[in-house]
């Protein structure tokens, strides 16, 4: 049985939960499908619409990840920018 990724995202339209990588793979397949010369126009349009939904979902996921990284980087900088307290060493002066 395959483990679900902790980074799974939700496809609100279908109710399925797929990982970022799964969604990206589907988007790539849709792009390849649209590029074919033998695909009927209505199928190409449907693939395009699905691709747009997936791309928007991936963009939201990336924005959330970017925000988390920024928070982590800022909290790490705050820790390294603080001067160490040397009260113990200054007490004898």
C-alpha cells in the first residue's frame, strides 16, 4: 500500500488528494497531450482547462511553501543576529 505524502494537496474540484509531484506529472502529461496533432479540439480544450486548474493549485502550494521557508529563514536570522548575553562575565567588573 502506497503512503500518502505529507505534502499532499487537495484538488477541490474532484475531491482527490494528490502530492505536488503527482499533480506536476499530470500537468506534464496534459501538456504533451495538447501538443499532439491528432487530438480533437474539445479534448484539447478539456485538457487545457484541467491543466489550468492544476497549475493554479500548484502555484498556491508553492506560495505556501515559500512563506514557510521565509518564516524559517527569518527566525533563523533572528537567532543568529542576537548578541550573546555575557552578564556572567561582566558581574565582576
